């Protein structure tokens, strides 16, 4: 059997080497946290040597950052598109504004349900809130701000009353992360949990933004 050349990923996975390294590192950091993962662990999981990991991502700290950057890029892509659709509906009154917010939250829930390692990665980071805090500023705050601006715009248009959009957004984000953790702890598909949580979030939004008093 021919020996695999150094730096080449295992046969059978055609993804670029950097993508393989980032996928392996994200899974490991999500499972163990920053301190318990070494570049050799990532190399073994990706099927490459340590030099290849360092070549594609640099130091462990740079690799950690790259994992969050990749997650952020994927999340931003779906949220920006959903946010643009929502912004077009916000000025049409409470009913349209709420439907737009339902759709936006559904997009976020779908994203995290499909990528539970994203939740695990962030939860590991938040266990040490003062360490690597710059990651929040680069890879969480811009997405929070996107939704906060939508809520503020809807309030300015009179579609709904929202005195503290930053609190609302962070509360919803934590609720969705908690839902993903609950799914991970279940056996089976969690189909009922998924339906019930989606219904809860919609009820939450409807209750948070009731019709104006006559």
C-alpha cells in the first residue's frame, strides 16, 4: 500500500486542505475548549501533518480565530439575506413586521440546528467570558447589531414598540443556543422539540409586540 504523502489529506475527502483543517479544529474546540486542543490533535483529526496545519492556519490562537471567522461568514451570509427581506417589510405595519421577524428568527434557528458545533464553539468560549473577548466583537456583535437595527427601524416606523433591542436580541440568541443544546442531549430526531421551540419563539415575538391599544 503506497504511503500517504506528508501534508496531503486522507483519500476520499475532496475538500480543500484548509477546509478540512478548519472543520476538524472547529469540532475539537467545540468539544474540548481552547486549552485542551493542540495542533497535533487537529492534524490527526484532519488526516494531515502538523506542518500542514501550521501552514494553512498559523498558530493555535490564529486557528481558533479562523474557526470563528468561518462560522461568522456562513452565519452572516444567511442573516444578511434574511435581514434584507425583513427590512423591506418593516414599514408595512405590525402584521408584516412580525411575519418578517418570524422569518428572520426561523433562519437563525435553522442555521444553528444544522450546525450544532457553532453553538458548542461559542458556549466553550463563553465559559471564560474575559478570555478571547475580542472574538465576540468581531464575530458576534456585528450580527447582533444587524438585528438590533432592524428592530429599531421597525420601532421608528411605528410598526412595534421596542425600547431595548439589544436585550431582545441577546435573549433570543441565548434561547436558540439553549434549544440546540437540548436537541443535542436527546435521542432521536428531536422533531417534536424542533416544532415546539419554533412555535414558542413565534408566540414570544407575538407577545413581545402586541397590537397597539386603541
